[in-house]
C-alpha cells in the first residue's frame, strides 16, 4: 500500500493549500498594482471566487497551481508587482497590449518554469533585468514596443531553449551582443528600431535555425558579415535604415529560402551581382537609398516569385533588362533616381517586356537617362496599373495620350 501511495505522489505532485494561497496572494498583489481597469477585466479576482476561475488564470489540473496568466489587450494601467515572481509554477505570462509602465521586476528571474513571457506593446521603462537569465526554460521573450533602455544583457545567452527574442521598438543602446550566438534554437531575432551601434556580429551566422532577422532602424555600422550567408533557414533578412557600408555579400545568394531582403537606406557600395538571381523564393528585394553601381543583372528575371523590386536612388547604370518581363507576379517596380539608359537605338523595349507582368500596379523610372519614343505597347500593360512614372528622362510621345491609357492608369508622367 505504501508503494502505491508513493507512486501516486510521483505521478500527481501534492500541492499544499499554502502554495495555492500564495498564488492567490501574489495575484491579488498584482491586481492592487493595477490603477485602472477600464474594461472591468478583473471583477472576479476576489477571495470569494476560486482562484482557478479568475479571468485569465489557468491552473494545473493536478497541483491547482497557476501555470498560465493571460491578460492581453485588457486596457490595464499600472505597474507589474514584483510578487509575480512568487508564482513559481508559472509557465506562460502574457500582459501584452496594455498600458503598463514602470520597470520589469527582477523577481521574474525566479520563474524557473516559465516558457513564454510576453510584455509586448506596453510602456515599460528601465533596463532589461539580467536576472531573467534565471528563466532557463524560456522559449519566447517578447518585449517589443516599450520604452526599455540600456544594453541588451549578455546574460540572456544562457537561455538556450529560446527560439523567439523580440526586443524591437524600444530605446536600447550599446551593441548587439556576440554572445547571442549561444542561442542555438533561435528562429526569430528582432532588435529593430532601437539605438544600437557598432557592427553586426559575425557570430550571428552560426544560428543555423534563424529564420527571421530584424536589425533595421538602428545605427549599426561596418560591413554586412559574410557569415550571414550561412543562415540557410533564413526567410526574412531586414537590415535597412542603418549605416552599413561595403558590398552586399555574395553568399546571401545561398539563402534559397529567402523571401524578403531589405537592405535599403544604408551606404552600401559595389554591384548587384548576377548571383542575386539565385533566390527562387524571393518576394521582395528592396535595396533603395544606397550607393550601388553597375548594371541591373538580367538574372533577376529568374526570381520568378518576385512581387516588389525597389532599386531607386542608387548609381545604377546601363540598360533596364528585358528579362524583368519574366517576373509574372511583379506588382511594383521602382528604378527611379539612377543613371539608367535605353537599349540600342534608344529602344524602350523593357516597357514592352513588362506587358507580360499582369499584376503590375506601379512602374516608377523617373530621373534616369532614358531616351526614345514611348511605345504604344504600354497600352497593353497590366489592367491593375495605376502609376507609370517616366518623368525627367528624354522620352517622347508619338501617339495621343488616350492611345497609351491602360485601364486603371491614373498617373502618367513624362515631363522632362
């Protein structure tokens, strides 16, 4: 009989009333720190109601301990009470999309069972507590869109089960810690829209499972590490709005799963290599606002899924390749503010080629060095086309404007 009782205790761990009462007191302290509950989300948070029936609370069926506290989008205003750190069985804490302010309590580092921590879209301030490294089972740390300051703690790198780290849209400073290389399970890293400086650590290239890398809108400098070409799982690579220099690494062409490559608004130089056409799943290629030179590679016509191509405001020269007409899913193309010229005999054959792109909505090629006569074939451009900008080139119109109208076209600019 004693052996049977012992086995049952191992299968269903015993929870004393003291532990359950402690959870209740911790949640009541959390409620007390809430100064405004405009949606009356917590009316049943009182001792006369069983703890496990409280709004947003989920208990373990065996231990009756609180394992989930989910209160997103409740309009709650106030601070986060440090006593939340006493909810020692907690696995999922979601207070996102409220109006919480103050600091993130360092006591949260005691939640060794915590797997998901979501404080996205609040008004939290202060530093990210280094004590969060005590949450060794954490899989998702979501602190996006707050007012957090200070450095990104290198101590976070001990959370080896972390697969999503979202610290974007804060006021974080310092550098991107090279110790993030230890987060071998990481699939999403979002450090965007902060005030981070320094180079992109080459060590990020060892994160073989990384699918989404968002470092845009910081003050990062230096070259794009060639090691990023090792991110073979990458789907989305966004490094725009920094001060990055040097060429686009040729190794990025090895990222055959890549769907979005956003490197715009940097100081990148060099050419767009022919290898850029080796990205079969690419949907968006946005390289505008750099100092790229050379010609547009005809191999881009091999990116058969491309929908958005933006190369404006560079120093590109040469012909506009007619191979772009093979991009049957293309919706928007922007090549304006470059030094592009027409083909032989002042041909604008690329415009005729683009009549194959039946989804085109915008064509913008103003401020180049294009010459020749506008072909009547533009009347066969996509029925979805609403903007065709060719202004400030040397293009002449042979036919009447109505001969060129393409269904929904409401903006045709040819002025020079």
